[in-house]
C-alpha cells in the first residue's frame, strides 16, 4: 500500500492522473509491475524534455562551419598503403571489435520481429540482414586470421527473439563465444498534451532511447570492462540495416590513427541538397552532425567555389571509437532530440486506440552528440555504391528493391575484379 500511495503521489505531482484507473483496476501482477515502473521512472526529466519539444530549435548563438574530410578517391597510393597497413595491424593484433545496433522492429518492412530477421532477396535463397553482417565479418576474419568480437545491441522488445533466432540459425557460422548480446535503454513516449501513454501490456509505453544510448548500455552491462580485459582498443559501431556496411575497413582505422584522433567515421557524398540525411559539420568549433530536420535556412544548398556542397558529407552510421574515448562518453549524459511518432494506447476505460497519425513525442539521444568531447574526428568519404545500401522502407527509396540492386552490383563487381586479378 505504501508503494501504491507513492506511485499515486508521483502521478498527481506531474498531472498524470489519467493513469490512476490502471493502478486501481489492474490485477495484482500488472498493478505491481506498473507501480514499480512509475517509482523507477524519472518523470521530471520526461516533462522537461516535453517542454523543450514544444520550443523551436534555435541556432542564433551557434556557428556552423564545413568540416574537412578525406576523399578515398583522391588519396595517393602511398596514403592508401599507409592507412591500410596501420588498420590491418590493429585487426590482426586482436585489438578490434564490432558493435551492431539492432534494437529496431521490422514493422515498416512488413517483417514481424527484429529488423535483422528481414530476409533480402539476394543469393539462391535470400539472406537475412543479420546473415549479411555475419558474412561480412567472417570474410574479415579469414582475411586477417583472427576472430573479431561481435557485440549486438537489442531492445527489451526484441532481445529474446534475436537471441533465439541466432541459435536457430546456428549463429550464421560465427563463433558463438565471440557474440555478445545486450539491451539498450528506453524512455517513455508522451502526447502533445504532455500525457504519458498506457500500452496494451498495461504499462507506461516506452521506446528505445536512440543510438546514442549504446554508450551507457555498454557501460551498464560492463562490456567496456570486458573489451579492455580482452585487449580491444578500437570499436566500430554500425546499424543492422545497411547491407553494404564495411564493418572492418582498415583504411578508416589507419586514417584515424594517423591523424591522432580517437573517433573516426565514414561518409558518402549527398546525392542532392535536400536528401534526408544528417551531415557532418563543425558546430561552435567542435565536430558535429546536423540532422536534415534541423538544418537552418538554406545552408543545405550552400556550395563552394567548385560548385560542391559545403555540407555534403552525409552520416551513414559508420563510426569508430577508441576504447578510452568510449569510456569518457559513457560517463556523459547526451542531449535528447525529439521525433513525432504514432503510438497506440489504452484509454482510461481500457479501450485500445489505434492511431493513424503521429501523436507522440519520442526522445532519442544520438551518437554524434558525443563528438563534441573531442576537437576533431577523422572522416573518410567513400563511394556510396560500395558502402551504403540501407533497408528502411517497404518500397521506393532505401527499400529492399534498391538495397538488392546495390548489393548485387557490388558483389558482381567485386567477383569480376578478383577474377581479373587471378
């Protein structure tokens, strides 16, 4: 009863009385789960984020400048050899690990369950997204005569199904002992009116806290300590839905080391000024990324004297971190960005409301907000057709159809090149 009273007081304090009926009318198990959730939840922080979400993004006191990247196409033969050798030595010494962000569901693709279970129509029988990533790493293992540790970040929603799926698929031929699963954090969704939602499970509706949550999740699950004990010095972080993701590219490792930086990233040039991608820049002298939804004025279309976009290096979620840098970031609280999403919910009478339009603010921290901990990052700009084929939408742009074409074109070309060399 004491916990019940504390939960009720907390709800009233933040004007969330609409949740009280669920406390009073649920069965004992659901009631206890909801009470514990309320008592553990930082509702004050959520209300603060909600108030911020209602305010327009301000850039009056922000200086935004272009960032300098290295274009792989224009590197000299000597530079390529130097960077490649430095990177290969790191991988061969066992100082390299890979983390995959796989917390999403495949709803937009018509796939029920973890997005990594989506099967792309390539090869003889199709390949799951997880399978494509595993093959990528196995090729690197064979090339460098090592086994790269693979960390896979899931969500509370899909963790068990992901783990079970890997078991069913015999881990896609990857050594089981080298794969580690861990979950990311969550934050509540909130309505335009500042009200929390109750989901179909009778609990306050939450969603994953963004890709920036990977840092605190690695720390929470003691994986940074594990990496250090195993001698890992560099960790690559990428998403599950890019079927051309180069997970063990020695050149970006070598470039980052040669430039004496602790963060590296690969980019591709924007296809056109209004493309919906974040771009690398310098914000108040620090490396950063501005999302396409937050770009001020006509800056997205600004060009240099050669007619090239000043802000043309797009973020393809292909990042590299030194272990010491990861440890510092994990101690920092990154800012949250808002998104407006659709969220079904239960009314006070228990009826399910299935929405057709966005109705909820979702708050996410982004990985790139960690960049302001350093003065510079290394950016290697590479060909889009060799690095970026995302599977995000059921049809049209960044769909299975476009990813299939890019994937097959890449591997056909690679096979031709190897045959010619032979």
